[in-house]
């Protein structure tokens, strides 16, 4: 079995998950400067178009080539507009496990896009890549992210105390670090056999010969 992720396009009823390309630079930069994304991620602020281009052209391909992870642009099927990101990190090819995270553009929230994209990715990982475990970590106060984990069928395994650094606006407008806990969730292949798997069964995927 390969120790790197293949080129992949995953489709659902409303979404297409694909590799990032140069056309995504402006939309990615605007999305990652959102206040909620800045609060719950370690994305540099401000996130410039130059930073977005470097991430798309250098950082994301390097993660995939090294077998450490995968970055997928989540786009609307009808409009092709960028609605979010699915990211795989800390991949262990021996154990067949990876950590999944997601962000959604502010204008696209409340539509169920994060759970739809995450569940489609999980189905692909379990059925095509033969993974045995997907892990999610959500900040203790990030209830929206926790709701996504619950919706796709994840099981809460416990708390990593004081393991997360979130961010808050200081009085002068700058960002300051805030310590909080991580809630750890897991998703196993058998977890998709219940109701959460019904959405995943309506997805499809297509492999391409070259990521770029």
C-alpha cells in the first residue's frame, strides 16, 4: 500500500472536494481572515494572498508528497465557489489513522457543508484507503465544531487538558493566545454503518493521474 494520498476528487449532492489551485488564492485569503477561523486555528493573521499562494503551491503539496496529510478545497457543485477546507494531518500509515479538521467560509455556515464534506472524506478514507481510525480535536468552547463531530457519528473519547491554544482579540485589536482544552473524537469504519453513513453513501469519488 502507498504511503501517500492519491489525487482525488470527491463529490456529494452539493459539493466537490478537490485539490487547491491558483484560482483559489483570493477566495482562500478572504476566508482565512474571518474572525472565527482566526479564533480557532493557528492561521497567520492577516492571511495575505501571498500567504495563500505559498500554501497552495508549496505547503499543501509538500504535506501530500511526504505522506503527512492532504488538503482539499470544498466547493459548491453548482457555483464552484469555495466554501471551506478539509484537512488531513498527522497521518500514520502503519496504524492507518489520520486527524481530520475542517473550516467553513462565513457566508456558507449553517448549511451543513462541514458535516457533508467531512463524512464524504471519511467514507473515502475507510473504503478506498483502508483507514481504520479518523481523529478529530475540537476546542472546548468551539460548539459549532463539536456539533459537526457529533453529526457525522464521532465518539467523544476524552479531554486533553490545556492542550489547545485559541485566540481572542485584545483591546488594541491584536490577537492574544488563550489556553483551553481539546475534546478528542474518533470515527471508525463501523461507525458509518449507522444513520450517519446514509449521507456518505450518496457521495462519489474520481481519481486523477496527477495532483497538479
